[in-house]
């Protein structure tokens, strides 16, 4: 998914000790997808020598993980344009060691992209260093002046295309990746889909529509979501708008999902869930919510419905992923898939079977837009959308697994 267009600015992503982990989600996202920067390398000495794509997703993408900024510049053959801070800790602050690396990048003539809550352009040391080196510091989370922010206005009612929000059961669980893949899969099927981002990583990646919600005064959050959705609708004339989620509606610390639901008023929600995650990522004192409780909470909080579930496969084998997908569909009566290990057509099916009107324009233009029965583990599946009736192959396998467990 990473783009290497010659016209792009070159960038190195700094993510020491966190690449591939939850607090490295900005670096993870940039390695998977970047419209704005050509990502040359990732700095993380713990994984030096690895291919970034192979480490993240098992598929090499030619972006090396290196041990230092010196090595990154040497490999590039010149000083890259940008040094991007790819770590995203819960407190949003830099450590002393991280400061040293970013200041070194400035001294070498690299512009800084910073997605943390700490604004480096306001830091005396960083401001002086950037002025001396003649480079810029971009603090992605810096909100606009309050006079330029939007309160909720009701303009969302003028958006006539469906909106789908990708929410989750925790933070750093893959919502942005899934939202990006949903858009990619729909566009490849000929459907005009556009994404509205709600976090700093999407903005760094080059997303045209978006706002870093967790940097705003809460009073403006739903209005800013509404404003970005309206802007995407008026600017792109899309068939469907996909809205990136943040945190979880049930999360005790990250409440931006509530503003996303209120501001975008989505007709449907896709829920991202990690079946093997037992506690919240940055809050190990709090148990993960069940998938069922999150679905119930979302549907009780907003006039919407959950149209599908996407699986985060951390800690799972391929067979376990297949079992989890089957079990989710049986228990919750909605289609499920893992966007990173299963065909992306399943995401398209998930959307079109819940909202057939999304594909109507494409059907009219190309005569038909077939949605074929899906394949999983070599067996035909009933098209998702309703609960599987007793006797389907999925339920038979589910029952057989239970029998095997009892026998073992």
C-alpha cells in the first residue's frame, strides 16, 4: 500500500523501540500507506535488519528497519527531506532520548513532522534549532484558532450519501488501517469512496479530509467531524464516506467515538476487535469489553447499526483467525473478516450487502456488480448479513470444533 511516487518528499520514520507495537501506530500506518511521503526507512534498533512490511504483515515492501539516523542517511545517499516522529505514546510526550534524535535530524537539515500532544515548535530548544538550520517543525495536533473551529450545525443532514464509521473495542486496534483498506477495496470495485480521518496519523499520511479530534476542546469535536464529512461530500461527490474511529465508545479515557457518532451520524458501523486482547492496550488495569457489549453500546448510543466486524489478528494463528470469524458471524449475525489476511472483496461485500444503494451507480454503469458467495477454508459460505441458519457449513464446523474440544 505504501506509495513511492518520485514527486513525493522523502522521509525517515523514527520509532525506536516501538515499531510494530501499539505505541508505534503512527510508524506502522506510514509503512502501510502514505500518499504524501516516500518512506525510505524506519529507525528502530530493536528490529534493525528487518523489512518493515515483512515485520508488520508478513509481506516485504522494501522499506528497511535501521538502527540509527546515521544509517538511514547513509542508505538514502543524501539527507532525506523529513524526519517523522512515528511513536504515539498514551501521554503524547517525548522522552529525553527521543528529543536527542529529533534535534539531530534538525541539525542535519531535516524538517520535522510531529504528531504528539507536545508541540515542538513551542519548545525553545527546538524552535532555536529549527531557526538556525532553516527547517520547519509541523505539529500535526495543533488545532486551529477557536474562531475557526465549528460547532455542530445540522449540516450533516445535507449529506445524502451513506456514512460508515469504523469503530473498535480499544485504541490502537487497527481502525485506521481497516478504514483505509475499506476505501481502497471500494475504489478498486469502481465505487467512489472517500475517507475522513480523525487522528494525527491519517493527516500525516496525506488524507485530504480529517481532524485530530483528541487535540480539540470537546465542545468542537462533533462539529469538526460534521464539517469534514460535509467537506468530503461537497468536494468529492462520493458514493460512500468512511469515517475513521478513535478509541472506543466504552473506553474510560478515549471518548472521541461519541463525537464521531454524533458528528457523522453514520448509517452503519464496522467494529474492529482483537479476540486475544484481554486488557486495554494502554490501560492494563481495565479489562477489554466484550464484542457484544460494544455492539450493544454503539447501537444504544446512536441511531445506527453495526453492519460487520473486522478482526485484529494479534496473537492468533491463521486457523484461529478463521475460527474467530466463524464464531463472530454465528454469535452476532453480521459478516466478519480480517482485512489483513483475507481477501479485500469481503470488505466490499460487507458494505454492499448492508447498503445496496452504495453500488447502484456502478451497477447502472457496468450492467451488474455481482457479489459472489465468499470462500473460507475451502467451503462455500452463505452471503453474510443475517444470522446463519442452523445446518450451514459454518455452524456445522462450529459444532464440530466444540465436539472435538469436549473429546480432547
